[in-house]
């Protein structure tokens, strides 16, 4: 219905349940795996039952709404390096799915509930497995142990790149120039492969594919790998020059930015992300702080607070599913830019479509899904 929005943990934490439900009304929510990792990591805090309560409360926010789990960026990057096209079109990349065909020959994709949402329901009910606790502890150690400064000091190549850098914009431009230099493509491929721990066999396959294709630039060979490398190198240069903070948790914050190609809007209250993200987005994307988004959603909730049932009907006839016309509203602004204009006639046609007619259209699909599930059980 609306544009895809990617929120980091700081924004999710600052939004109330009502504000999240309002957000769902106007946006598609991209749920990156890193967010789930951060939620379960709270379980490893030393506060015992309090840590379970914090994890449960945050998980409960997700189970109240419809989110779309994005495939893990390491999997996406691996596929991209191995030659699979990765659509960087501001859409959620959803893993899995089964092809189904109804009696009329129409083909569709059936997506079962992803394991991420099953896990969130368990966490909401404080049903934490032993694996959950082990993972939480291990991930916290990883989060706390990463040393940006040690990496940049050890790698002499960084010093060649950052010599003329005086701002984050310079850091980004230097990263792009270095990565897009054809002489550096082999080096960047090795870095990309090592960053996600590809096996020796997979690395050989990537090198062979790159060679067979004539050793093209990274932008032609793997656009998504190029994006991830630009984000990483810009961050490393910025940290090395003291333009970005070097705390170990920034490695986790950086991981959220690898999902930017799969959203239209990114929201965060994290300083590191708000400094870096504007350098990585396209002209068709937006960044909004979590506090600004929260204030905007609160205004929308207030706008509708006194509405009767008749008021809602009248509103939908006039505005359809579009947000209200509130001055300086961020949501209204992005809808006017990214979404189709208001079409009251289309909304009226939808409202006047008989219920039986809607059921008739979806019945073949439901029967195809049921049949496929029966065949799977046999």
C-alpha cells in the first residue's frame, strides 16, 4: 500500500504500540534479521528476569503488526557475487516461497509464515530456548569485541585512500573512486568474499565467474557488492579520520545500512547511522529520525481520535487510504512523492465490490494452496 520503511532498533523502541499500528497503516515494514539479533541479545543482559521482560515487550510490538522479513544480507551478497541478479528497487527481498497454480492456470507464489515471526511469538510469551540464550550471549560478545581502529591501523591500504579526506563526503567520494577503479576490483572482490566468510570453493567459483565475464568493474559484476563495499569503506575511512565514532557496536549499526537498497525510507535515532546513511541513499529515498517519525505518527493518531464511523467512511471517500493533510507531515510528504495520487473513484469501486465477488476471485487461489499443503503432507 505505502512505501517500504526500514527502522533500526532505536526507532522501534521509541514508538508506542499505537504509533507502530499507525505506521503499518501507511508503510510496508522491512524487518531485517539484524533487528531480531539485537532483540534477542537483550536476553543476555545480567538483569535476569528483567532482561526477559524487555525482550518479551519488544517482541510483542512486532506480533501486533504485519512486517516483511528481508533475506539476510550475507545470503543476498553471496548470491550476488555468484551471479544472481539482486533487485535494488526499494522492495523487501523475501526468502523462500512456493510456486502454486490454480485450476485456471494462474501462477502465484505462496509464502508461509517465516521462522522469524514464529520466534517473535515465542519470545513474546517468554518461551526462550537454550539456543536463544547461547546465541544472545555469543552475539553480545561479537558486538562488544569488534575493533574498527585495530582493523584500519593494520591495513595500510586505508592510509593511501584517506590521505586527502577532511569530511564524511570526502570519505564517501574516496571510497567510490577506490572501488570503481578497475585496478582495485580483484581486491574488492576478495574483501567482499572474506567479509561474509565464503568457502574456498565458493571463492573459486566467484573468481572464475568474474574472469569468464571479462573481469568487469564491481558495478557491472555485482552492484549489491559494490553498495556494501562503499558503505563499509566509507565507514572505515570516517572512523580512521575521527569523523565517525569508533565504538564496537557501530559494526551492528553499519549492518542495518546494507539493507538500504530494499527500502524507500530509513528511520533511526542512532548518530552513526544518521551521519552515514545520507551518503548512501538514492534520490528516491528518504531518511527521517525516529523522534520526527514518532511525532508525525502521533499527530496522525490525534487527527483521527474523534472520528465516528461515519467520519471514517466520508474520509475514505475523499482521501482513500492516503494520510491526512496535516501541515509539514513527513508521511504526507513521502506519500505525495512516492505513491499514486488520491483516486476517490477507485476507493468507491473497491468499497462497492460485492463480498461474494471478492471471494470468487480468491477461492481458486485458496484451493490451490490447500491442495499443495495436502500433497506435501502425503
